[in-house]
């Protein structure tokens, strides 16, 4: 039984031989082997790398869109969230990334606590702690 490839597929696979993906072949090959696909063809490795690169680019674009939406919020909302309303720099937050990933079925939540949020003991002038 021979497999008939769609029109243009052979040209696409030939182009993959000369293509150098952003994600290195060694890294993709490692994760393919780790997931049970050992000794994959270079075309498969590059195709997976290309798909991963597309996914990362789509998530980054979506997170950027959420960042822009947050920046266009009213000044009162910005002040409530601790942002300076006059600051026009783009700041990509974990919340932006979480919103973008949620659309792809990945749920990102902050941990219940952070090390920086633990109250620190202050030292008074007498050398004791408060």
C-alpha cells in the first residue's frame, strides 16, 4: 500500500532539509525520544520544530494582544493594579501569558504564596527584632 502525498508535499519536505529551525534539532530530537519516538527522520524532527515554533509565536502574539488590552484600560484600573498610568512601556505579565495559554487549553496559576510576600522581621536600633 503506497501513501499518496498531497500536492506540494514533496517540495515542502525538500525545503525542510535546508531549513534551520529556531528550536535546535537536538532539542526536538531529545523530546521526541523522551515521548517515545526514537530515531525519527530529520524531516519529522524539523516538522515538529516548525510546529513548536509556530505555537510559541502564536502564544507570544496572543500574550502581546492581552498586554495591549490591559494597557488601554482606564487609568483608575491601572492604579488599582499598581501600575503608573503615565508609563507607556509595554510590560508583559504572567497574567497576560496565562490568558493567552488558557485559549490553548493550558491553565497557569500563581502559587498560593511567594517568597517575597512573606513578612520580614525588622531590626530596631536596639538590635532586637520586631
